[in-house]
C-alpha cells in the first residue's frame, strides 16, 4: 500500500512537471508609438483680435502580434491654440489638457450634439481596431474622414482619419519587446509653452512642446517596455503681430527627425566625453531606464535643474527630462 501511494505521488509529480514543461509561453508582441501632427492655423493679429496658432497632434500606441494584428491600442490628441498680440507680445496659456484628459468637460455632448464624449468615442474606436491588421484599420476610413458603419455602430462618430495616420506610424514603429497580451498599455501626454515677445530686430515666438510617453506595465505596475517622443512647434510673429510661421512645412516629431534634428552637431557635452547623442538616441536611453520601475518611480530619473540623474546621464541621456517625467505622471 505504501509503495502504491509513493508510485501515485511520483506519477502526479511527473504529470505536473510534464504539464509545466509543455505549457506554451505567452507570445511577446511588438510595441510602438506614432504621432501625427497638423498645424491648422497661423493667423496674423488684427485691430480687434489677437493672432493665433493652432496645432493638433494625434498619438497612438499599439501592440502587434506575430500575425500582424493589433492586440492593444491607446489613443489621445493634444489640441492647443496659442495667441500673440498686435504689438508683438506672446500670450501665455494657463494650462494644457489633452482631449482625453478633458473627459466630459470637452463638451462634445452638450455643444456638438454627440451621443458620446470624445474620450468615449476614442475608446470605442480602440475597441474596433483591436484584432485588425494595419490594412484593415486603414479600410475603416469612409466618407468625410469618418468611420465605416462598423465604427459608427460601435459609438465612434467623429472623424478618424487622424487616428488612423497615428496608428499607421505606431504600427510601423513597433519593435520586438517583452510585452505580452497580459500587460497593460498606458499613455501620458504633457505640453509645455515658452514665450518670447517680438522686437524690431527679431521675431517673437509662442512655442509649444508636447512630450509623449507610452509604457506597458505588468501586474505589479512595473514597466516592461517604454517609448517616448516629442513634437515642438514654434509659432513666430513680428512686432506688429503678423504671423511669420510657414504653414506649408510638415511637422516631424523629434524621433522622426533622427539625425536631422542636429543635436550631435549643436548639443552640449555634459559628460565631457566629447560625444553628444542625437535626441532620438537620448530619448531611447530614457525609455530603457524606465524598464523595471513603477510609473511613479520614473520621476526619480530626474535630477537637478530638470536634467537626468547621474545614472541616466551616464547612460547617454543628457537632455532635459522634465517633459518625460510630467508625461509619466499623466499615464492613463
């Protein structure tokens, strides 16, 4: 009897070991972010109105499986308008919030006659996108840049063309990662403004710099993968408030600019090793430093004067990182 019990226990252990050994590991996914920016206005000041600049950046974060299908998607849009006066003075905004952050205060239901608010419509479109390939997502755009019946029936009646352009960039930017379908994808966006009044010898500027940080976190809230980017738009104007901004030029993000951003040529060598990395390389160093931290711990990467701490600078990120940290604080 004792030998039979021992045999049963041994067989059970063998079966459990076999099951564990044969258990399929979770599929790792590609992870990427894309930003699509449009400057829709750069007007001159008039006698009864300030000049204005308006910029909208749609951002998408996706995970993609081996079959090329989107597993998770997060969307948001940073929509900001700045102003300058007829005597060439930049007007500072009180604050900036994304469309998602505004929530019910975006007032699409109250003033736009919509059934759902913007953030609810974005959520609905995210749900439609999941499970589709990029080509299938692009096919969701119908007349007037709105969605097909599938999209509208899901509760998304706003225009989606900009979403799709951001998703396409995110999809194409996606790289192999340790992210699985069990991880949670989060997105944070932070906008900063800097103003300079115009003078007779130099244009003024009202600059917007929007920083994006996307992460995937595990059940313990630790970052498994991170990716960041930034879009900078400088609205320029002369001493009479006349716009000098070129509306015909395309706006690239700093990561998209790559070597053309020019940081290697004009940046500051804080480490004293004679090497200044490009912005995209420095941002990648910040992204790597986020891995293993909770989203709250990302703030510890910032040291004195808004630059990175000593370890981050040693890793090659010598740029100001407060934009990243502020975006991390807004991760949703």
